[in-house]
C-alpha cells in the first residue's frame, strides 16, 4: 500500500480535539443486503443516554442491495449503543435494525427475528460464547510479519507469545474492543454473555476491526 494511503494519526488528532460545542456524533451501523457492514453519521444536540434519545433514520436501500430503485427507502431503528473508540468523548456507535418503509423488517434484519425467539425463553436467560478468528495480511498478500522470502520457524513460541509479532498492533487494537474477552488477536474467545450483549457487540466490533486494519495499512 502506498504511504500516501496509510493512516496518519497526527493529522487526524487535530480534528478529534476540536470542541464539539456540546453536540455528539452518532455513527449508525447496519448490515447490508450482502451481509457486509454500512455506516453513516449524524450529529445529535446532546449526550445520548439510551436509544430512546436517537431518531429513526433512513437511507437509500437500492444502493445497498436492500430495496428496489423505485421504492428504496429503508429505515434505521437504533438497537444498541457503544462508545466510539475512534472519535472518543461522548460520541457513540449505534447498531441499528433495518426496516422497510411499510414497517416490516428488511430481509437482512435477522436480529428482529432472533429477538422474537429469545423473548419466548426469557426465563431461561440464554448465554452465548463466541470465538472470533482472523488473519492479518501485509500489502504483499503474505501473512503479517511473515519472513520475506522464507518461512517462520516451527510452532512453539507463537502461541500466547509475548514477543514482537503483534506488539505494534494488538495493544492499539485491544483498548477499542467492545466486549469482555480472553485472549489477544488474531484468536479471541469472548466471555459468555447474554445473547444480544454478545451479538450486538460483535457487530460493532467488526466495524472497529475493519477501521483499525485500514489505519494500519493491512488486509484481513
């Protein structure tokens, strides 16, 4: 990747430190028609305490494979709030459910159906534990910090290691995490949590990972 496209924190920092005048930024995050993530940001006039402080927003679903072009309005209903680890302060990430303009859940709104199922077993209080794994690649399509022109040594020192392999990346990424976890990238088992604590957090967690990956000039 060209150095021109690498993250330059010193340039971003001057804007993150600007006084927001009591307003906050709320970045809505949702699943698109292909299972990927989309997001856009709105300005809110005061600190948000719960999802009731947020408005229902809309977007052009024909651009995200969620609606036809002649009837493209899709609505974002806030479902969960998390602190924004990038903008900081009182700024937030908002996980949103998607609904068609007739009020029915959009085809990618699996959370709506999962919630209906979980409401039938509230007395059981189901908990879930997930393990997320990923591989970081350098811009040459080789695994991150893979020896150039060769291969790493046999397995042994890498598992739960304390060396330099992820010393430049993991500590910067871990503080932005949204869930209690046991481990360190690239293999992270999440602590068991109630179902929507787990799933909602994971949705925004993927967004933070994508952004962090791009800032580091890596692929995944």
